[in-house]
């Protein structure tokens, strides 16, 4: 099997498709990275057309990168880790996609993040970014927690921390709670001081918007703000609870990834901190491991 | 000034316009109720056309009730208490409305609720329903708290309690928290047991949907559920904080209204409970007081 420009053996494409962006990597049979691509959301909850357009756009970038033609897409063995396909309905919809690849192996973005973090080996991963969730994959047994969405879930995430921030600032504005540094930092950042202007700003805020202001909570806590410290304590307690649940499977490794991970680690329980190991590879590489492990040689 | 059917003096129309419905009452100059009407949302945040259509529809019902012609609308002195007009932008938009009435006096739905509860006298009111908010009106000084919206505000409300319920049930489903009676009651009520089915149900839930399940929290607490009791304790603490803030103005009366009010009162602090007095009239009557107090004799 040889493509237009003569790579030997099958080509593997790894897809990390999240709610805001889709990242792909293209490798040869002997694991050389020859292309990559980046596009918009690849979460089927946003609609199948948006998701498949994002995937195809990023794939074409990767093919071009590798000096391949668009028609070589039918040579690709694809591992796709997509947000949302943990829901059976979306797994089914995506499985029915008449994709243009040689083969496609489908799982969740969280699962490929775990496989990548441990380079194809067993382990557990917690994502603490805009949302929060965790997965352990040990001897074929999988535990998955969280990732249910906002505001009823995703506790300890950036969106959750931003929501607590706005909540406390509005309490302070109503004189129902103390005005602390959190109020100053948020009003300064938004260049807004009136309660109604703040309400107007957050009235239709997405989780991404809330998460954008989570770093202010860390900034305030570092300057001794007690309410900020309490928000972080609660966030860390939730991440600890996820970690302890995943550690019940005895994974050989546990990695914390996502935009808040590094900031949160110092606040986690000692027993959790001592188990945290660096993620070895990015989720899109995990997607390639996933495809390789399933594709007939 | 005499209308088609010969009522003496001006006719007053009181409007209580909320986010889900608009209720109006029509009275004669000597306070006899001669008509009423009920229609959909009259909150300008849903769009001016929706709001004014609701107001006019309910007004025409009230005119018909009173044996008056639609053209008699230009005889009405109107007090309008509308959700959303506490925001200056919406107050301005509504003030610019080329209304068909003889005169219109505009304020918030919360304000007319307070005036109605105390039959035109000074006092304070707390609404604990889908949302939560409070207002005190004492010697011309007004304090207004809460009512900022969901999920960052409206703590202690039905929507907030429903959100805590869903949050705790999902934690239990993930084995991150105890499965209590709350889990049984919610799953039974929804006839759903799978985590993903619950998530799917609440994914785009409105505050009204969350509030619908708040009574389950009271039901569980009455049967000794500790998590339910803690949710109610936090809700009551928030309502207490609103009450104490309003009582700082020394209002002669304090009323609690809204769908959760009666259920919450037993959980409030003794010092707050002892101050709670029944609301004397409904908000639409408060709107008539508001117009009467401002309309030149």
C-alpha cells in the first residue's frame, strides 16, 4: 500500500476533537509525524456538519503538510477522540458517518487524552480546564467521571470557578457578602463597576466566558483573599474526589491536564499530589495509539 | 370624564408583568374591581413586541370584563410593574413606548409586589419563587437586592435548589458523593435512571425547569435526607441574608411571597421569622397604588 508520494505502509491520523477546536496529527507506519492540522469545534452536539467539516478541514491541512494529495484521504487509518461521543446517541450518529477514510476508530476525547498521557499504557487522566472530568483505563476496565456539563456539573473547573467568582462579586455588590479583592479584580478586568452592567455582561455567558475569569480567583488567593482561597479549596476538593475515584482502579500513572491543571496541583491533597505524573503525549497522539491498537496489521 | 358605560372619574389599571405571565386588574376611581386579564410574558428582555402584546391582550380582556369598549383604553391610568425595567436600558425603552393609555407609571414587578403586600404603605418584600430577590421601600428610600438571574444569582430560589439537587444526584451517579433519597426521588419523578439520560434532560434546562424539582428537596428533607437538609439550610441562609439587609431600613412590615415562600419560612432564622407578616394584596394591586400615588388628582 503506497500513497502518491511513496510512504510505506498505512498512514495514521489522530484526531482530538473538542467543543472549541479540532487538532489532528498525521504519522507514518513507523511513527514519524509528517503533518498536522487545526480547525474549529468537532463536537457532534454542535451538529454533525460542523463536526465533520472541522475534521475534514484539519485533515486536509495535515495531508498538505505531508505533501500528500486530498485524494490520499482514503489511505488514512484514523483514531478519533471526540467530545460528546460518550453519549450513545452521538456515538451511533458518528459511527454512521460515511467517512472518506480507510478506517475510523471512534472514542471520546477524554479517552484519547488518557491513552496519550500514558503513551498507550494503562493509566488515569483528569482534565481541569473549562470543564472537569476524569477517566481511568486499567486492564481493559474503564471508569469515567464528570464531564456532564455546566452549571450542574463540571465542578472544580474553570467555568465553575468563574461562576463562583461572579456569584461572590454580586453578593458583595448587594451588600450580602464582603467586597474583597475579587470584586476589584473583576471590575477592573471588565472595566465595569455597576451591578447591572456586570449582570448584563454575564447574562448569557458560556462556560468558556466564565472560565476566562478563573485566573482572577488564583490571583486574589495569592494575595490572601479568603473567599478566593475558599473557592479554590472547594475546586481542589472536587478534583481530589475525582482523583480518588480513579485511583480506586490502581492505575500505574495519573496525569492532570487542561488549562487549570498546573494552577490546581499545589492545592490538591498530599495523597493525590504524590501520585500525579506528567502527561507524556498529547491527546491526538493518544488517538493514534487507539487506532493502531485496533487496526488489523 | 366619563367612559362609554359611564364609570365616574378615572379608571386605574394595575399591571404585574413577569417573565412568564402578565396579570392586570382594572378598578374604578373608588377602588371597585371591575375587570381583570391574564396573558403571557411582559418582560422587555423577551423583546418589546412580546411584552407590549401581552400587556395589550390582558388589558383588552379587562376592558371586556368591565363592559367597556377597546377604545376606552385611552381612559386608563396605568401602573405597570414590569420585570427587567430595573435595568436602565429597559426602563428607557419602555418609557419610550407610544402606549395607548391616558397615562402610564412604570416601575419594577418587585416594587409593585412590595407596595401591594403593604397596601400602599412602607415595607419590605422578598420573592422566593423561580428566582429570589428583595426590596424595601421606607420613607422614600429604596433598597433592592438580588434578582440578578441564574445561575450566578438567584441563590436560595427554586431554580437554585433544583440546580443543587441535580448537582448532588450527578455526584452520586459518579460515586463522588452519597446516593440519597434525592437520587431516588429525582429518578422516579423523571422516570430516568441513567446518568447520561439525566444529563440529556437538564442540558438546556431553564430556571423554570430546575425550579420545578425544588419541592423534591423539601420532600427528601422531611424524610431525614441530610444533603437535602443542607441544601435547604443554604437556601434559607441566603433568604435570611436578604431579609437582614432589607430590615436594616427598619420597614414596618416584611412579607415573603412566591412559590417557595411558605415552604422556606420554617427554616428561616428566628429573628427573621418573627418579622414575617402576610402580604395584604397582590402585586397588580400594588401597581394601582403606584399609579394613584403619582397621578395628578
